[in-house]
């Protein structure tokens, strides 16, 4: 009996080739099953969530592939921002054969009923990029970095889908600019948060708690 994970990957890969013609639909999935010689009912059982589930598998597999490709490359001496840019670029390069499928996936995910899935996939990709770059933050920086990167990645993805420059040089320049802007914003945000963290400590001296007042009164 065919392994379910292997079956799902085969159907997903073949569905990607049909999306430019039939969109992210059961028609694309059924066509993929027919081409692979798989019973359509078996394909439906492999993806009970339909096209949305196929999109999610494709996104997750792309994240894993990006991490694997990133690890194979040498990164000694590269700054964090350079590693982030490299990870994002690998993710885009690997999807280049399926640009139209990616474009249609964005339209599919833009529908209100797919909002939660869209956010989940974006978070996973940004988390994978930071993981590739060796991020080990465990405080507010963990979520701040991923939140800021979500804007960088999503805007770069949209730019890349419309880019007709040779070797996507315009997208590369756009990505560098967006990262530079985000680094500046992240720096200002980090300084602001650190200042806010000091506020409660200062307030304890200005507005002591009732317990503190009681202790001073007892001391007198």
C-alpha cells in the first residue's frame, strides 16, 4: 500500500502543474489523480480539506526545502540580515517553476474564509526564515522579529510575482531595501520596548504599593 505522505506529495506536485489551467480547485486535484493513475476517491481521502489543504502542504514543503538548501550553503561571516535575505531568496527561487500557482494561491488565501490559514502559513514561513538565520530569541524579540518579517516577505513575494527584470534583479534590490527599513524600525521598536519595561520599576518609587506604605508606617 502506498505511503500516505508520499501519496499526498505526489498529488500536490502534480496539482501545482494543473493550477494555471483550473485554479486551486477540485478539478486540479482530480486531474492530478487521473494523471497519476490514482482513484479520485483516494485523492479526496488524502486531502479531505480540499485545495486549501494542498496549498498548506505545498507551503510547508517549501519551508522545509528552503531550510535544507540554506543549511547546505556556507554562511560564515554573513550578517544576520544577509542570512535572512538569503533564506527568503532561496524560498522564492525554489518556487520559480510554479509562479502562477503561487499567484493563484495568494488570491485563494485572500478570501475571508481562508484568512486564518493565510496567517498561519505566513507565520510558519517567517519562523522558518528566522530559524535558518539562527535566531535564538526567547523574549518579545521572538514575535517582534516574525511580525516585522511578515511584512518584508509578503511585500517581496508580491513584487517578485510581477517582476520581469532579468534574474529578478529588481526584486533583489526591493528585498534589500525592505530589510534595511525593517532593521531600522526594529531597532527603534526594541529601544521603545526596553524603555517601557523600565516604567514599572520607576513607578514603584513614585507610587508605592499599599504594602510598601504599611511597612514604612510600621517602621516609624
